[in-house]
């Protein structure tokens, strides 16, 4: 008997050692990026740190294309740390100058490479977003600021598609030869609840299907499907039963 539901993976292009790659998005994007690094590929991974939802990922890539440095007033001080609403907590620091220097250093490297990038891997993690009540800004990370400062919103399919379409057209103008590989993270966001997580992932799956059909240079890689179907046994997961393990 075959105890696995395997399926063919279609690809319109291959990745090789001569190409420049960027992986951006959820923690899965980080792990895949690290696999490329171990394999000695030329890759930049998450220049804004881990990002989960389509809007924060789109905003990060748009900022990379522009290359506009971050300013002091874009940081905020909380829990004895200087932080950025657009960045992961790995950039936070007790010293404003150190935080800003790290942010702009990674931004500059990403900007300088983006024009000649060959492959961009975008990994979407969730359709849920947190919006600041005070100025309606969508944040990439709440940085443990109390929940009552945010509205938690489930993006609609239309919002996700419009955000990604606008991003891809901007990328196409800036770097016409860039190949885009989109995937949905197989890491389940259990804190949202099992049902809410499934609905969130379903929106991302529908959005990536729409984007792939619209843009010929966008290819979809079934990370979510591989883990949910082919590798659904818990031996392939960490002890938290959420994240894929080394195997």
C-alpha cells in the first residue's frame, strides 16, 4: 500500500546557482531561505524580518523598490526598545541609532540587488491583519503593544488580490525579467483558531490562484498542499505540532 498522497509539482522555470534570489514573507520563507543559504545559493532572506500578511509584504517590497531610507520619526519606543511597525522584532534595539542603522542597512542591500534580481519568492502566512486604531495603519508586527490599540481584520479576497496585483505590476515595471514564485505557508496560525486559520489560508490560496492566472511570470509552489496532504503525518512536525521539522 502507498501511505502517501503524492502529486506532481509543475514549474515554469528552474532556479540555479547563477541567479540572484530573494525570499520574503512568513517564517516559512525564512526557513526556505536558510535552506538556499546552506546550499550556497545567492539569496537575500527577509530584509524586513518575518512578515505574515499580504499588505505588509507588499509594503516592504514597494519600499525596497523605492529605496527610501527610514527616518527617526518612523520608529516608536515601547518596552524599552525602539521598534518599527513595518519590521519584525529582530530589528528592535534599546538604541534608536542601532535600530535605524540595521533597518537601513538591510533596506539598502535589498534595494541595490532588486533591479538585477532573477527570482523573488513570496510566502504568504495569513489573511488576518492588525490595523492601528489611531491612524488606520496596517502593521507588520504588533511588538506586544496591547490588543486594544488595534483592530483585527480578516482581509477580503478582493483586498488581497488588489494588493498583490498592484505590487506585481510595480515589480514588472521596475524589473521586467524578474520571475516570481508564490507560495502559502503550511504553518497553521492556531492562535486564530482552527476554523479561522483554514478560512484565512483559503483566501490566500484563492488569491494566489487568481494572480498566477493573470500574470504569466508568476508561478505557484504548493508548500501548503505538500504539508497538508503528502506530509500530513505528525512525524514531519516539531513538538508544537505546527511547524515543519528538519525531516
